C-alpha cells in the first residue's frame, strides 16, 4: 500500500467510482423550499407579517444549508472508493472538508494482491443519552482486510488530515476512514461496492456488529488513535454526560497517554 498526495491521478486510473448520493440533500432542499412557500403563504394570508419574516429567515437558513450540502455532494471531491484494474483507491479526506489544507497523503492505493478479503459490516450502536433514554444508530461500512499489518501510514495521514481542519469546523465529525485494527481499513459503504469487488478480491459474508455502552470506551480510544478528536469528544459527552470543556480535557489526556499529542 502506498499513499498518494492527492486525487489528481485517480481520474486517469479509470475504473468504477463510488460516491455519496446527492439524493438526501436534494430531498431536504425540496422539503425546505416547499415548506418555506407553504408557511409564508399561510402567515401572510393570515396577516402575521412579523411571523412571516421570522419564519422566512429560518426557512432561508434551511434552504442554504441543504443547497450547500447538495453542492458538496456534486463536487468532484465527493468520492469514497475507486475500483480500478491497478487496485483500490481509498479517499482519506472527508468530502465535507474539501477546503481544508492539503496534507502529504490523502489517497491510499492498495493493490489487489495486498488484500486478503473484504466484507460489509453493519454496526448497530446503542448509547444511553443524558436524559436516560437509549438511542440506537445504524451504520454500514466496508472493511478492507489486508494480508499484512500495513495501516500505520494511513493512521498518520488520517491524523494529519484531522489536524489540518480548523477546530471550529464542526463538519469534521464526518470520518471517511477508520482503523479498527492494524490490518483493516473501514470505509463508508456505498451500494454496489461488494458486487463490483467480487471480480477482483474475495468477498466474505456480511458482518453484524452490536455495540453498547460497554464498548464506548474502546470506541473513544479508537477515535483518538485515528486522530478523530471531534468524534471522540462527541462520544465522551454522550457516554459520560460531560460538558464540552470537560470532554475536551478528557480526550486531551487520552491523546497524551497514547503518545500522539
């Protein structure tokens, strides 16, 4: 496996490119537009001009957010994985943070001969919120399992990309690549991935992973090891009910113990 400085050469490699779908932001944009028109018409016809102005600002903000999200998904930087004849190209940079500073390695190129197998992983997480209620989240990922332990360079690149994102940029909560162990790259799953990979590498049966509060500590440590500090802070707040300052100090102490601060 080797790291490429950017995705400039990925396009020339050809192959099949898997991207985040623009359907979600497009639907959200349509809802915001229809809601804005409907609410404004109802308030103005009722003579509530002040309310119409306030709601107009709120709906406008929603439209701008949805439009920004849609434009990001339509950008050429929005890709997760490229399956080409020469191997796999994995995008380490989040498509939401495309404007962050450039780093040394942003794309991982993995030859098919280096891959032991791949499989889809469905993760069901149950977390206890501050109000005592249990929240369940479902995530789908693709695990690329290597024949040898060769992910250290990727871990360092992911950490560098995390440091390149401004601390106030909350969008970094999106993490495109995780490293559950020294031989596995866990990337976001996009429909059609496993079908496409069948002709190049061995595809194992899907794996179901259930996580609870007992796994929260390992999840936090995993985020810290990958350099996903904001994700780690968010998990600390969910698990222990800390405020933002306390959670940041807690994660900072973990980073120092891990030797990566």
